[in-house]
C-alpha cells in the first residue's frame, strides 16, 4: 500500500497537471503504519525518511523476489541475499567497515555495517563545514569502560581503538546533521552555520579503496529546519534532474532559486 501510494505521488508530480500537490494520501498511509506520524505535532524528518525507505524496501524486495521466482527454475539459485535487495538498497545503501584494534595485544578485527543515512556530529556551535563534520565522524575513537570489547586473543574485555571507513559508497548518499542534542537535562538545537558544497564532494579520504575522480558527489536536495525542537518548520530545496535548476518547496509555495541561495544555515538533511 505504501509503495502504491508513493508511486501515485511520483506519477502525479511528474505528469505536471497540477501547480502543487499535497501528499495527503501517502502521509495517511504512512500514518497508519507508523501512528507517530499521524499526529499533528512536529516530527523528525530524518526518522520519517528512514521509515519511508524501509517501507519501500520491504515492499519492493517482495516484488523482486516474486519476479525472480518466476524466472529461476533452480530452487538453490533463488535462495540467498539476492532476495533482500531492492531499488532502495541499490540507490541508497552503502557499507561502513569498522577496524577494531585491541590496545593490549594489537590484534585488529573488521566489522562491516550497512547504512542508508549517515548521522554526522556537528563539531562547532558557531560555524563549520561538511568536511569538518565528516572528519569528526570518521576520526579514530577509543572504547573504554562500559564500551570495552571482548578480545578473542586476550580472552578478556579490553580497551580498543575503532576507526570506520566507507567500503561501499552508495549511488545517493544522505547526510543527517545532528542539530538536536542533549544540553544538560534538556534537548536543544544547534543553529550552527554548516558550509556544504553544491558539487565535487570527494569522499576519498574516508573510503577504502579511495574513490575515483568520477565518483565525486553533487548535491541534489536539502531538507531545512527552522525554529526549535517542538515548534519549527520544514522546507526543501530540490535540483531538477533535467533542467538542473534549483527550486524551494515551502508548503504550497514553489519558487525557482539561484544556486547561491541553496546554502543556508538551516540545513538538516543533505542528499548527494
């Protein structure tokens, strides 16, 4: 049902018969599946995005598995990870690999982990760049106290160094800027001005093996959040895939904007 509603929304958008479209039907379907989003209170765009990607993946992998069963007569060949793929995983899923080194015996183990959204820390309260956020996310960390690992060689819990790298880069990479954080007993919002490039984003420093020159990313959409934790407003910037023009979506107001207007201090989600 969610995939059908999303498909109808995409069809209506690209047919161009309406000046604006309200995604009421799709929102209603998602609200039935996830009651939190049926409320009229402000919800987190990043959480909603993850639920949408999950819903579409689950629906579309079933369709792919059914088509595969029709095409493949060998029962053994139809089993395996292939049935877990979908257009969502092909477009959005990447892989991080964490190198975990025991600080006692120096043995290193690798732990792969799939991702669809990278949640990046914001290392400054005044201003920083997307590269600063990426460096902070990918810097080596030390696991101590309750976060110690159980080392197979030592046979006991030990402190460890952990460092992540991108070992499979997705076609579309989504960054979530962690603007909402605990400040004492209360959760607040960081209004840090984060500078991000519109093109030529190079993820090679965080990738293994390094990406080739052709694999640099260009920005295609931004979700902005203005306001506070419980009282705010979302807008979006989207780049038209054919004309390459940028547009601002603010409820029923859709405005063509200059490239220079795409950089704002309200960015919350970045799509490259």
